[in-house]
C-alpha cells in the first residue's frame, strides 16, 4: 500500500510538471528553456539531498556515456512535452502519452529480445486504434492540433526509449546519479539556445518553470521510492491515474471538457496498456523452464 501511495504521488507530481509547463508555454517561455529550468532544479536539489544523507558520492555515475545518452532522451522528452501541452488540452495530451507502455513493449522486443506473442501484439494494435479514436482525425484536421499530436508522440518515443535504456542501467547506477546527470544534460541542452537570445523571465513565468522543475524532482523521488517497494509492472499501472488528475486540472484551470471520442479512446488505450502490464507481471513471476 505504501508503494501504491508513492506511485500515485509520483504520477500526480508529474501532472504538476506538465501543468506548470503548459502555464509557462502560455507565457511565451520557449520549450528549450522550460527543459533547462526543469534540469536546473534537479541540479540544485540532488546535491543537497545527497549531502543530507552524508554520501555525496552517490551522484557520481559508474558509466558516464550511457547516462549522457539517457539524459539526451530525457531532454528530448521534456522539450517535446513542453511543445505538446502548449497545443493540446492536458486530457488529450495524457491519452496520447498512454501509448508509452505499448511503445516500451515494442522496443523491448527489438532491443532487449523480450517475447512479443500474438496476445500482446493484438493488445498493442488495439491501443493504437484507441489513439485514432481518441484523436478523432476528422476533428483534428479542422482544429489544426497536429503540431501537438506530433510533439506528444515524439515525447512518448523519447520517454519509452529512456525506459528501455534504463532497464540496462539500474543494476549498476544509483537512482540519485541518474536524476543528477539527466538534470545536468537538461541544463546544458535547455539553456544553450538561450545564450544567443537571453531574455529575463517575468515573475509569473519564472514561478511556472521552477514549479515544473520542483514537481519533476518530486515525481522522480516518489517513483523511485515506489519502485524500491514494489515491482515495476505494478507501479506502472498507476500511470493511468494521470487521466483523472489531468482532466481535473484541465477543467479547473482551462475549463477543458473531454469529448466522447476522447473518453472512448482512453478506455481502449488504458485497457490495452493494463493488459500488457499484467502480461509482463505474470511473465516476471513465471518460473524458468530448463531447455
């Protein structure tokens, strides 16, 4: 139950990250600066947390280059998400983002040689069909939301690749170093373009980007707490609580109301994702059969 609490807290904090990023985008903060500020908060907080534990060495990576590659994937995810939430309501954004577990299953089959049987394949295809229903292409063409949809898919691909890559790193790297190195990459990649056109942010925009960074760090720490107390297949299923919190925040701040197409597509996507996650949980528990 404690792990479930941490998992729900983590995904709720990440809704806060995207909410602040959407507010910052509405105040004309460039997407790369939003990613930079998200990293900046991590660069400040993680050394303080490590020093409080009396072990600053946990921030040091065992293998630098794999961590830098993961940092670039996180940078890409933050950058594209900042674009996506500027163009889409939060509820729509999360429905499309929920394809991530399906993308992870596909990537894991190709790169980690995990089994992809016909049942999982059908579930993945059903999930992508749910995206088409939720997006409702006929309405999307009229409203011109394709920039947001394209950015959301790009962010989901970067995030999914990060998850697959992370599976090979958690055996040797500390969770604190993973957050710290990714934060440094976000600072460098996010603020480098701003060097040629730096403009001081107004107070409300600065509060929004710092809020995004704070929620991001809190989400990472809560998710790591959850993963230390429960299997990833169980923790990941609470990813879908974001559709509720995202819809609530979207309604309270922007008065966004989900459409019938969106609700129907979300049900299909969530069902497909839960099936894939449950399949992975059963596979992890199954005893090995000697050849």
